[in-house]
């Protein structure tokens, strides 16, 4: 029994020694684990399957993204200017109306009566004025014939002036009554979209009512107000004050759907000390009504367009111990770490200022398994010599300019 135990123990020791030998042999042939020292897998192992992108020359826009709020160009609370029962509503809630369109009516009968009374008073006083003028003419004739005292003529002239003042006051009273009658027809002060009515037919409305009757908002055109960092203002101001038309795009809250395209219309004149930002205002035609007052949108301001930039897929740009780098694929299917200087970037596309040339191939997928000098097996569907918009690279999100696949939207990330 003891002999058998010794045999079993010897076999276990031999197996342990063999396993240790195999492990050490494999560790020596390896370059160590992925990390700052090795960057990945064994250079002598099988090629790593990767996807690539080819650097190419193209245009890229420098853009500034910000959260914005849609603001109506004009907003008016429609109120009655006279008191009385509301007898009719002439608008459909949520519909567009033209400036001057009839929206509601107040009972006009009291105001028509007041106008009639004012007109009657003026007619009476006008008749008295006419009679007084006729008497004055006769008195002046008699005075020339020395048949009447001058005092009587002067008194008659004063009476004429008195009646003239009375008629003028009557005319003002008549005009006021006529205006009040017109005010019983409540019209839209601006063209725009009406909201929900604040009062129903049959209620007594007053000029002092705080709620009014309905809001009208001018939405064509419409504004988007957004804030940008204060340090971006000098560049924006130089371009805008220089006469450049700075395009502003409005996207939905997810930043994926383009709602409208407009341009910068104005800037604030001071920095918000709480946020270190400056407010900008863009104007949009909004002919399709895609923008709605108080709606939150993602505003994207195009500051400038950079031409002849070396563009690569953003997924191929790595950061690690060497700094910012890419894995460039050599002609022998090996890869080399290439230090690059990154310029403008926007999601799927990055401009490389230094370190790459058009035609250079870089790895975009599978970089976690690579090290300097490793061999790669390029996937059959990888876009060899193609564009970053093909397979194996980030797809076009629709944020570039339509019809120009070589133009990409980006923002400077600093260097």
C-alpha cells in the first residue's frame, strides 16, 4: 500500500513539473498581458482579425453644439379693450391667423348707442356754431355802417370761438365712441398661431382682465436661443461681424433628427457669470412648423469649414501611454503604432493634423488585441482604400451636408 502511494505521488509531481514547464515556455514566447508595456498579443501568434479605414483628404466643419430653447419671434396676449358680454369667438384653437383677423366680438349695442349720442351732440353744437358765425357776419357789416356797438360784435366773436371749441370736443367724443365700437371687434394684433382660448362665449370680459382671451405667437420665422462657452465668442464674433452667414441647425432632443436650418441672428452683449456662457440667437424660417415655442432642441452652429483635411474614422484613434496614436497597417500586414496629432472631430470622423497621409490604412476594430509589430488579417468586408462611410467604419448619421459625403461636421477638441 505504501509503495502504491509513493507511485501516485511521483506521478503527480511529474505532472506538476510538466505543467510548470509548459506555462513558463508559453510565457517566455509571449509579450506579456495587454497594458502599458505590451499593447497586446504575441507577435509570433496567428494574425489578428481587424477592420480598417483608409485616410483620405476631405472637408470637415468646425461646429459648436449647445442646448437651445425655441422662442417665438413675437407673442401677444389678445385682450378686450372694452367691457361687455363676449358674444362670439371666430378662431379655431391652434390654427394660423393673419394680422387683423377677427378673433372675437363683444356686444356692440351700448357702444353703438354712445356713438349715436356723440354724433347727435356734435350735430347740435355744429348748428349753433353755424348760427353764431352768421350772426357775427351780420354784426361786422353793421359795425362798418356804424349801426352797432363794437362790444356786441366782440361778444358774438367770443361766442363763435366757444362753439368752435364745443364742436371740437364733440368731435373727440364721437371719435372715442367710434373707436370703442370698433374695439368690440377683437382682432389679431400679429400674424401667428392662436393657442387655447382663455374665456368662453357668454362671459363678461373687461379690459383689466389678466387672462385675456387668447395668445397669438408668431412662429414663422422663429428663434432658437442657446448658450455657448465664453471662450468661443471671439471666433464667432469675428466671423459674424465680418459679414459671414453662420449656419445654425436645430436637432431634436436626441440629436439625431434635423428639424430646421437657419442662421445666427444676434448675440448677447455680456457673459453670464454663473455659467461663463454667452447667449446667441438664431432665426429659422420654420415654414413647415417643425419648431414649436418653448421646445428644447440641440443647436449646432457651423463656425467654419476646413478643407484638405486628412480624415479617418474616429474609432481608429486611440489614447494610451504613447499619447494619441493609431495602428497603421504596413504593406506586409503588420501594424505599427503611429503617434498622431488630432484636430477637429465629430462623432464618426476625425481630422489628423500630423502623423498620417492620405492613403494610410489604420485599424478601426480589433485594436484591443494588437501590439506594435503584430500581424493582422483584414476582414473581407473591411473598406480597403475606401471611405469611413463604408462597412467596418462608423456609418453616416446624416449630420453631414446632403450630397457631399466628403464633408463632415466637427468641433475642435483642442491639442
